[in-house]
């Protein structure tokens, strides 16, 4: 269980690092746009992203293991 968590954190860091390394201007623009969004919209976006991530993890665990 803990190894899967650490593996997941490493994967997130890898993907985010690649995004910052390969498209820094895109990240700047996206952060600027997020700063202009209302707080409730950011909360809904965050909750939706978390839910989508949970569905993906459940699907992978259920059908590919």
C-alpha cells in the first residue's frame, strides 16, 4: 500500500516536472487564467479533477489487475 502511494507521488512529480520543463509559457498562462477564475469555480474544477482521478484509479484497479 505505501509503495503504491510513493509510486503515485513519484509519477505525479515526473509528469508535472515534464510539463514545467517542456512548456513553461503554457504553465504561466494557465496559472494566470486560474488566478482570474472565481474561487468557487476553482473548487469545482479541483473536486471534478479529484473525482476523475479516483474513477481512473478505480477502473485501472478493477479491470487491469
